[in-house]
């Protein structure tokens, strides 16, 4: 603002009359001034003039038509002055209307309170085809019968608002404000107690409008959809550094709703570094997206949001391709349906990266639910202590095929599938994931799959998971996972299948995996199968599982190491010689009988790395188990590779002079020379 009238404020504070000068017009309803009403000053003003309004209550309905003015209180930065300088519409008509017939006019208004407007639209302030800037304004207790209880803009208006407050305004659409075919920039403002019987308790952005919303607070707003903000499919909005607290929607989007449709504007809706706390809705307790747009959520926190159906924090439906990155989800709930944090229903291209999910809960999918052919990729996320009263403590998949990479699942719980549940022909891929200390009340402490699912677990670790049946995995009803380069250790079952339980013609394929120290009270310490299941295991290690390694069903085991032996081709029963079995290091040491024993042809095409991410085939053959031994670290000075630095190495070094040949380069200088002979003398003896 160009005017912060300290002299006028000084005069008013001591009861002096305002005195006009130059292009300034003074208004005071009870002291000598140019005018006693604001409208009279507006009517008299010409373009570029400044109208200063003294504290008082002005019961008026202001109309500005085709003028560029600046209207301000005596001190817009003083909250007391703002509260005492009141435009009261008296419950009949708009507080202020701005119109520019040719679109060339602009007005600034600052430091006043507008209240008790009652109109068809924009009961507090309405504008059309103008450039309007509001500073330090309070708009309260305004009610519109159609659009924008506190504020309404249309026909190409360009609106900016700074340090404003909208309090207890109401309309069917846009309780606080509605922008229609307009551009809005708003910062450092507050929306509280707004009500919309249809959409956007605080604001609605519609009809090819754009909005940039920064550092704003939204609290206790309520609507049918979009408790705080509603954005139509043909508009865009960005919310940055905003707080959303205890907003509510009867339908979708407790805080934010992006509506169904094909985007018109070539710009996304983005939400950055914002906080959503204790918002509620039927679906999408905090945020709901639908349609073919690709909204982005970055660096946000979602805590204590809830929905009665799906998506305690976020709901993505009908093709929404939401990108969510670097966010935290804590204690969000969807007790009646799926996705305590995120619910994806018929969603397209959802991407979740670098997020944490903690203590979220739902009927199914304590953290994330994917249903009805949803396309989702989850990368580098953590899932800790989430829970489902039914299935999928962390993730629930139904008719969906998510790709989950580099994620950790710890201490999640459910009745079935402590960490993950897959049903109805879901074919997810889990790659480089860890499932640790998850538990199920019935089946599948780590994961549960049923009804024709083909799940791929590649380079995954199942450690310390528990269930009465299938401590690590439970596969049922023609669900046959593919398990590659994975580790199962210390998983337990009260009944059968310490690591894996197969039922209902489920035939998992297990390749280059390691099973150690899993246990079942009844049968199948590593794998148990009912009579109609036929698991296949190749290139794998089964060691020290209790009460036995593999039992039941019709298993086929080949080219593997099995404790106590097992019928099959190329089965050995020797100690695998792990690096540190007691310490949980199941890599193979240099003397392991499992080295180079594997069948390379059994390794699926495209699998080139082991559980550590190292080369899968090293040396003359493929090792058994999840880890490929990479070879010993060269011993400095052991030029002939004998395992001992001795006289023979000194001779060998002479033939390498001038080369950069480790380990002949005993002093690691980059060149083999006389200094290496001297260094080798000090290294004489067995390599460490």
C-alpha cells in the first residue's frame, strides 16, 4: 500500500478533525471532514485520489463504477483501527461493489472491517472486470444466497489479498470467497468458520480461474465438498505454506477438493509445505482429487485427519494421477473403509515418493488402499506401526498392481496381512523392501495374498514377522508369488508355515532365496503347504528352521541346500558357512559349499543383482541363496594371490614394475616399484 496515514491516525487519536490536502479526501461520520459518508467521497473522487476513512461505523452499501481509487483507514496496520473502521451493510445488499466497464480500472482498499452483507453474491465485497487489491481487511458475518459469502469476483478480475481475515461468512458455493473467471493471489490471510452448503467452505476457484494461496490459515470451515477449498476441473490453484485445521466436508475433501473432469488450464493444482490437522470428510479427510488432472503434494504433513469411508488423509479417484513426495502421514484414520492415509480408487498414475506413514489406521489398508485397477508407484517410503482392523496393516491391494520399491514395513498389524494384503487378481511388485516385526491375527504376518494374485518379491527381507499361520507370507486360492533374491529369517507361526504357508492350490516359485531360523509350532518351519499346493524352490538355502524345513503339499526343490536333506536334484545338506549366522549375516564366506553351485538358467531374465545390490553372478557360477559372494578384498603385498605375503610375492612384484596392479602395489601408491618391495617385507605373513 502506498498510504499508511500516521498523521491521520495521530489526529484521530486526539479527537482532531481530519484535514484534506492534495489528492486526499477525508471521511469522518462524527467529526469535521470532507464527507461524512464513504459513498459521497467515492462519488466525488476522481481517478488516483485517496480516500481516508476515520474510525466509525458506516452503514452503507458502497458502489464504485469505473474509477481507480485508494480507500484506507487511518492506520491499516493497527488491528484496533481496523476493528473500529466498519462498513456495515446492515443485512441488506453488498458491503462494496467494484465494476470496471472497460477493464482498465484498479482499486486498493485497506484496513477496514466489512460486515453483515446479504446479497445474491459477494455479500461482503463483489467485483467485476477490475484489478482489486485488499490489505489488512476483515470480512465477517456476510451471507450470499449463491456465490461467495464474503467475496465474489468475475469476468476477468485480477484480485490480490494480503493480511486479510474472512470470518463466519456463508454461501452455497464459496463460503468465504468465490473467484469466477478471475485470477487470485492471496497471502498471510485467515479463513475461519466459513460455511458452504455445496462447495468450498472457505473458497471456491471455478470457471478457468487461477489462485495462488500462500501462508494462509484455514480453520473450522465446513462444506458439502471441499471443507476449506474447492477447485473445479477447469481451474488451477497452488497452496504453499498453509495450515488446514479442523475443516469438514460432508462429502469429499475435508480441507481441499479438486473436482472431476478433464483439465482446461495447462497448470496443475499443487500443495507445498502445508500442514493438515484433524480435518474430516466422508472421503479424503484432508484432500480429495478426482478426474484426469495430475495434482502435486510436496513436503506436507498430515496428522489426525479422518474419513468415514476411504482416505483418512488423501483420496484419489476416477483417474487422478496425484504425485505425493516428501510428506509425513501420522495418525490418520478411515475406520469404515480403506486407506488410513491414502485411498486410491480407479486412480491413474499415482506416485508416492519419500514419504513416512506412522500410526495410521483403517478397516483395510492401514496406510494405503489401492482398489479397482489403480496404478500406483511407491518408492523409498517407511511404514511404521500402521494397523487395519481387517486386512493389510500398511497396504491393501484389490484388482491393482502397484510397484513398491525400497520401502520399509515395521510393526504393522492386521487380522490378515500384517504389512500387506493382496486380493482379487492383484499383481504387485515389491522390490528392495524390508518387512520387519509385522504381525497378523490370523494369516500372513508379513503379507497375505488370495484369489488369483501373482505377487513378485524381489530382493526383499522378511524378518521377525508373526502370524498363527504363515509368519512371513500366507498364499491362498491360486495365489502364487514369485520370490527372488530374498531373505526370510526369524519369522514365526503358532501353527504351520514359519516363513511361508501355502493353501488353496497356491504354487509359489522361490529362486535364490535364503530361509534361516524360522519356526512353526506345528509344521513347516520354512515352508508349509496344504495337499493341493505345489511350491517350487531352486538355488535356495534352507537352514536351521524348526521343527523342519519344508513339509506338506507337493514341493519341488532342486539345486539347493537343505538342512537335513530333501528329495530332489542337486540337493546338499552341508553347513552353508554363513559369515556370521548368530549375528544375522547370512552372506556366504569363502569356504561355503553353496558357492558357484546354482543353476544360472533358473535365474529370471533381467535379474542382475543380489539382495545387497551387487552383481548376481560372480566367478565361475551362481551362488545359492540371496547373496552372491563378491570375492575377497585384495590383500596388499599378496601379489600371487596365495593368501600369504612371502618371498614368492617379492619375485612376482619384479615382473609388475611400472604397472598399477593391486595387490602387487603393496604401498597403494598407484605404481609397483622398489617401495612396494620394502612395504611387502613389513607385511610378511598370512593375509588378515
